[in-house]
């Protein structure tokens, strides 16, 4: 078993003038997210969350396809692949719902989570009482099918006001350049989509 990595000496991501400050871009979004302490086994990921329900399963299975339809538009909707993707989604959703019903707590699936995300880190709401400086293993799914697995240091933990739980702010520690670029592109695309929607509404 490999020795755990020492993140205490990992330098923060430093923004440079040559990167035209794109990493400062930040949006509020809803993304499929999983998280746990870095040195915990993967099964702990969902231990602090309510058991998966039919609604959370349906959302997690359908969101990537919904995002794909939203971004590809008619080109994908009219593609011969579209009904096959829908059929696969339906089969997967049916299997997971059956498992959740017959074995409550057995389905571990990413949850759709409100986040604020930039190329430097991500903040999110959690029922779990993490501490500042905790190191997290994160899995994020950017629309439609881009999975990012990385580590992040918690920089701040605050109580979530009148809601139960906490809001944590994190800074990415091990984020590949390609993954950072995926996040930046996602942020720019979402901003453009929201701008078009606001103009269309007026």
C-alpha cells in the first residue's frame, strides 16, 4: 500500500498574467459531485448523505443526457444515437431504482449539488462537519460527460445560516492542466448560455 501523499507542502495554484486571469472566472451551478476525506475509503463518500431516492437516482442518470441535448440541440435530438442513449438511461435508472428499493442504502451515486466553481476551487453545501485544512478527494462531472477527479484543501467552513449543514470553500491541489481548461470552458459556456437567455427574455 502506497504511503499517503503529503499535501502540506503543495503550493497553491498561482494565477499568472500570461493566463489572462481566466482562472478568476466563477459561477454558481448545479453539478454532480462526490467528496470524501482524502485518506478515507471510497465507500465513506455517501455515509453522511441520506440514502439515494428515486428522484436523486433519476436526476443523476438523466442529467448528462439532458445537458447533451441542451448543448447539441436538434443535431443530437435527430441523431440515430438519441433513442439508444435514452434507452440506456432508462435501463440504468430502472436497475438502480430496483436496487435502492430492495436494498436501501446500497446505491451510491453522485448527487446533484449546488456549487460555486472556478478554475481554482469549488465551494458547496454539505451536512458533514469538515474542518479547515482538511484534504478532500473530489469527483465532479461537468456537462455532459467530463469527469474530473482531483484533490482540494478546505480553506473555509461556515454554518449554512438557518439551513442545516455547512458551506465549505476549497482550493484545488492536484488539478491537471486539461481539467483546469475543461472547467474554464464550462464556466465560459454557461455564462454565454445565461447571457443569451437573458437577452431572449427581453
